[in-house]
């Protein structure tokens, strides 16, 4: 698990070093979003709902026209998972440093993105089939999306997100969510 995190961090840093940010559409503007998703455990699915803000990093001189941009993803969410015949809720906050690539040198409405970050929960995540040993979690996210409307101010994206404590303490089963996000840029 630790090697996967190091590999993802190295890939993101390498991409950052190759250039960044066209931010042609509305990528240079802050955004708010809502999202929902669930795990894929069959009958033991957990679901989540969240809100957040996307805060762009400033453009770097000479990097315009590359289709790359970076932003902070600050979020709050609620997880609900099955436990002893009931649904248990957990609140979470976190931050993710996210790299985005917009195709066609930044002019395309289509984009892909990935990020790494941290989160903390108000209690340990426990379900019928898994349990975290720490409230602190690392997180990685990848996604693809489409911008629409005037200057691409509206976005829909599908994201895969993993949470784990990176082996800080056992057990460390991790959790994976598939999320659908709607964002609006100012």
C-alpha cells in the first residue's frame, strides 16, 4: 500500500514538473460542488454525500496552453454504512491536492484529474465487513469529467476515491468509493 502511494505521488510530481495550467475554460475560478457515491461491496455497500470547494492554484508564467491546472479540493462528507442491522453515520473533512488535464491544450470540455490528500473522521469507520483502526486517513482520487454552459462553469465528473491509513495501524482494510460530482465555478 505504501509503495502505491509513493508511486502516485511521484507520478503527480512528474506531471507537475512538465508544465501546468492552461486554465482556459473556467478552471482558474473557484468552484463549489456536491457529490454522492457508494462503495461496491454487494449487499454491504456504504454510501456518502459531500460538499466542497475547489480553489485553483495560481497560474505559472510560461505554462499557459498546456491544458494542465492544479487546485485544492477541500471537502466535508458523511458516510453511512451497515452495522448490526442499522446504518451508522460518520462525518469527515479533508483536503486533496489535485492535478487536472484538460484535452486539446485546455480548450476541450473533457478533462481527467488525480490527487492525493488527507482526511479525518469524527469516529472510527466500522461496518459489518470492515473497520478502520484510525480516524486519520490518506486519500487518492482519480476522475474524468465534462464542463458545459457559459465558459464551462458547470461540471459533471465521475471519480474513484480510495481511503486508507497507509499501514500506520492495523487493521487497515481501506475503502473505495465511486462518486458522481456536480461543480459550479464562479
